[in-house]
C-alpha cells in the first residue's frame, strides 16, 4: 500500500531544497543626505528658499518591498515593516530576500503603513508605539516624521514639525515608490539608496509652512513629495 509513497515525497523534498538554495539576501543601505552632504544632527543646511535649518529627527516607515529582476520575475516581501530612525544608524541598513544569481532591475516599496495594519491597533517590533510613530488620539501610524529648527520659523524655539500620516480616504498618506536599478551599478553585495531631504525643504517655505501634525490636504501634498526623496545615487 505504501510501496510508492517515498518517491513523490522525495521529489517534494528535493524541490523544496532546490527552492531554498535559489534564495539569498541582499543588504539595502539608505543614506540620509541634504544635497551631497550627510545629515548630522544639529548641523545647519540652507534650502533653495534660503531657509537655514537643522534636522533633529527623521523617522520613516518602509514596507511591502518588491524586487523585480531583468528576466521579469519578482520577489515580494509582504507584512514586513522597517523603521528608519536618524537616532539609530543600524536602522538604515536592512536585508531583503533575493533570488540567487539574478540581476535586480527595479525596487518597489511603500512609504508608510497600509490601512489594514493601521486598523489592527497597537502592535510590537517596529510598530510598537514606544518608537514615537503612533497617534494614540486617532489610533493610526505616522508614516514619516521630520523635526528640527530654523530661524525662519516664528514658533517656540524656532522649531518645525512635520508628522505625515493618515489611512482613511481622502487622507490616505501611504505612497508607493519605484526606483529603477541601473545594470552597470547593480550590486553584488549592497544596494545603496539615497534619501535627500533637500528635495523636501526646497519645496516649502518654513516661515509659512512649519507645522503639520494631522492628516489633511497639506499632509497629503507632503506625502506626494516624500516619493521624490528616494533615489539610487
């Protein structure tokens, strides 16, 4: 009765081993910049609008990574959430599963947390409210946060605060970004991506626009702008 049972089982096991052997990981390193300069806490930068500013906090959720290869096959990494935090250098380096011996042509990911995850309430790990990225007053996550100081801000201690989030229509702040990876630069070990905060501050006047703390029209405009911060450089 069980005479031929071992053959199909062996085939399944060999297939699983083969599939596992074809998967490796690739490190992704994010570099936080202001134009060509590394962002250092407290260091002054000048935007195109002549705002002198310094960055005290940068935090950003990334999720739903997808790697596309030159042969059009795809690796998807679902239900994984990564928090980049300027106070933690190691948070700017993540590792993603990658198909072995394949060349990446494009990387896609979300800036922020999807609406379903927002409705699940308080969670742990990167989504733990202790990370300072959860709005208790409306039970939702902040997708990205930028805080600092500028003499242009007529606020207490010249501070600016941008907390961008929202998961309900019409203020759904999650954004999808696609970054083509050039074959000549395709890495074998580490893929470097740049986050250029100059792109953000070049589009706003801090004297007029220096505090966004709730979902709304202005927050959605800055959510749109967040896509332009990321590039392969």
